[in-house]
């Protein structure tokens, strides 16, 4: 009994490090944490580095053992980012950026650099649904004239942890429990929330993951970020720090939680299908690549550390500098050969782009290459066509499993005097690391400048619109409500109180746990912050139907004039129209023409569309009103805050759905000559004012 009490105390108390990280110490009689060789580990929270803010050391055998074992846990599926989808395209700079970087692909506005871009969820397996609440990977391989450059990021600008040595712990906590192998592709369980609640550094990222950002409407409507601080270097050797941003030209949009869950059942491939169809139809997704540029002196003036991957730089502090655009215009020919075998590594850079001492980035530089060796089974993975540079490459590396090249000649070493044609170094054109001066003791020590875990979480919260805040509250309440351990819930409520007291109170009320939050003392005082408008999706979202989908539920005998008017309006706005009928076969319009439908009622619920129209013919309106799926079509569209157009013949369906035809400005009576109000309202994406009337909890 005494031993169990001691174990419990050790699990819930510990020592807080200089960066605000928790070190849980073993008690007398407890099993100490060791390496696989039995060596007792003194610090499992920090990688060995030169000084607290210096580069990490390759000699850190503890970190390398831990990461190597983690990288090899799955064969052949990726451990993380297993469910992905990708396409080919090109990147084109707007102008020369020679003052910023010497990278060749950023020098000429006429150059189109081929790219391969892969989007993915992080936690789920390859068979999990697209719309799980999760971080999304956003990885781009540039096939430049100087070699391949991989910009490997996410759809959120920060991350859960500050040091790569914690990555296996993070992913183990969110993956299915090892004893029962569930839940799949979910963070709504005890092990995840226990881990993050014992790591205050996760609080900022949790705000993003509990927001609508974690359930994007489409890959085409999703931002991307490089997450870390990188360097850009020009031909003069002048260096600047940069943060990478991808902005979709369609704007950034999401679905809401109830909708996401229903989409997962109706179409688990929702994002894949949307992406494939858009490219096949010629509606090529496009993003603008920008950077935040700042000097080391500027960085030293910020009240946060730019080497901390749990922090972002508000755009009010450092505005975005646009570099160019990426257009994805070709689907893959073979999913396995390309999407599944593509290998991204943050260490794949070109002259003019270099790293910072961000400890998470430093660990990734080792981990990704090690992962590819395991997953693709060979050091020759670069010879797979999707990974192969499109510029000439030559070296003395030979043989190995799955060698597909046939090198000639007798020389496989340098220097040599036996082959004048063999590859040689090029000090001018070659890659040279930035000459940063580094000094410090060899220590496992997190910087004190990493210790503020709540101020930027608060920044995110106060920057949200009221609907976005409602959804964050709902996200926390849903996830924590799935935790069986009350101590995890009370601990998280304590963290949320440090972010914002009203946030904690609102989550506690939804959980039925008002007044039960733990008191958690921040390592450093939480700063006063000002809202940052670009952090909110909907404060800056364009009012547009471009790239969105209109669902038209109708029947045999549909009004031909109305159908033509809707089709013309959709095309004008850059939207896609899908005609849904009770059955899959063709129907006829009021003028007798045959119309091939796009889907049928049971297979196309309203969750699959951005806005909807219900327009049965008079002769079939009663039949449609007798279909539960049609009633749910309207009920769900209303509950998901969508704009709904209807004809007079549809009122019976609305009555059965208990949706008033004058409920709000988003429920609109239409005919062939009065579509303009429907289009105007549909451009708003959602009728946010409707939500408080529908959900009290």
C-alpha cells in the first residue's frame, strides 16, 4: 500500500526545470528510467546541447537511441502522418529575392520550379478518416536547380513540445493505448491529456488543436507553416531569420465538430475526394508562400524566444513578405509509388537556406532521415522517382540495398588522381553552413526564455471571434469529457485558468465541474497581450463561394429555369454544383430533358456541401417529405449553420424538420429570378448568429 502511494506521488509531483518543464524523479524503491542498455537516465526532457540555446550534439546517445527506436516502430506505414494525399505542381517566385537569399528558385520570376506537395493527418493510421480532429502535415518538395529542398511543416505555426527528445512520448500518448489498441485517430482519451497536462509547454498548441483549425474544410482551404525559425542567407553572406507561411488563395475555412463527425461516416475520404476532383476539373489549388523576416537583434528584443517552437511571431510585430505562389495542377499517377513513397526530410536544403538552434528542429534533422531508412528500406530511397532530384547529382556513395543506378569506373573515393572526370567539391556553389559563433557548457538544460507557456495561448484565445471561442470551449469539453480520470480534468482546468479564467469556467461548466480547477502556478508571470487579427480564420476570411460546393436536392420534374439559373450562378462564383435526387438514376427536367444526377440522397447528406438548396417538383414534393433522409438533410444543414435556399414546394420538408422558413437570414425562399440573396448569404460561409440558439451546452 505504501509503495502504491509513493508511486502515485511520484507521478503527480516533480521538479520544474529552468524552461518550465516537469522532471518526475524516481523515489526510493521505484524502478528508475533507463536506456535499452540499462543505463539510468538523469534527464529525459532535454537534448544535450552547447549552452541552453546552442546546437544539439550528435554524441547524445540517449536522444539518438530513443528517437531511433521510435522511428522504427512501424513497418512500413509511417509512424506519424500515415494518412496522406499529394499532388504535383510548380512554384513561381514573384520577383528576385536576392537581397534575402541566394537560393536559386527564389531569384527569377520566370522560373517555374516543380514541386510535390503532401497533406496528412498526424495521429491516425493510413485507414483513418480524413476529418479527424488533428494537426495536418503540409510538406512541400521543391525540385530546384541546386537540389531538392523540403519545407516540411504543419497547418499550425506552433507545436506541442520544445525539445525533440519528447516527441516519442507525445506520439505514444496520442496513439491507441498499447494494451487495447484504441482509440484510433483521436486525442480524446486519458493518456494524451495526462501527458499534455503534465507539460505546460503544450498549452499554446492545444488552443490551436481545439479550434476549428484542426478540422479544415479542405486541403485547398488550409494554411501551412514551417513552424521553426530558419535562416536565409544572401550571396554576401548576410543572414536573416525567417518563418515560413503558406496562405491559400481561397481563404482558410473549416467545418464544425458535429459536421466533421458526420462527414467521417458519410465520406471518410472527404478531403481526398475534394482535392482530387478539384485538380481533375481544372480548379487548381493555389497558395502564396511568404516569410516573416527579422534579424537576430530584433529577435533578442522580443518578449519570447524565437527558438521555442511553441511560440509564433504575431504579424503585427513582423509582417509577411510574399515570395511567390504554388499551384498544384496534376494528380499522381500511382498513389503508392508517389504519395506513399515520397520521403521528406527537413535536412534537405539548398544554398541560401539554413537552420537555427531550435531544439525541436535540431532533432528533426536526425529523425527524418533515420525514418526514411527504416520505412523505405534502403539508403537509396533518393533513387525512387518521386524523391529523385531533377538536377544532375553525383557522388561516391555506392551499393546498398535496392541500388538502382549502375555507376561506372574504378574510382569510388575522393580525393583521387585516377579519374579526372569524377565529382569534385565546389566552394563557391556548394552549401556552406552559416558561420554562427557558438559557446557554452555541454549541458542538458532548457533555456529560461522557454518558460512562458501561457501568454501566447492567451494571445490565441483573445484573438478569436465569439463563434471560434465557442468551438474551442466545445473542443476542450468534448475531449476532456472522454477522460475517465478526474485528476486529469481538474489539472487541465487549472492550466486553462492560467490562459483565461472565462475559458476555464466555460469548459468547467460544460463538464459539470465548476469550481474544481486545480491551482497551477505558472513558472513565469503570464503577460498582458493584444489580439492579433490574422490568428482568427473568420476575422480575415473572404466572403466568397470560390472553390466551394452547392448541394441541390431535387426530384424528377425539376424546374428547368431554376436549374439553369443555379448552374449559371454557381459557375459565375467559381463554385461547384452537385444535383442530388432520391435515387441514383437519371431524372428529367420540367422541359423533358434527361438530367444525370451527381449523387443520391442516401449517399450524399448535406454535411458534404457548403450551402444547400431544396427544390423538389410539385408532383414529387410529398414523396420527398416522406423520406427521413430528406428531412435530416434540411435539419442538419440548419444545425450546421449553412445557408439554405428553398422553393415553395419544399415547405413540407421544412415543417417536418422543425425549421422555420423565416428562421433567419440564412433560410431563403428562391426561384429562378431571385437567387441573388441566396448567393450573397452563402458567401458568408456560415450563419454564426444561429449557433447560440441551437446549442446551449
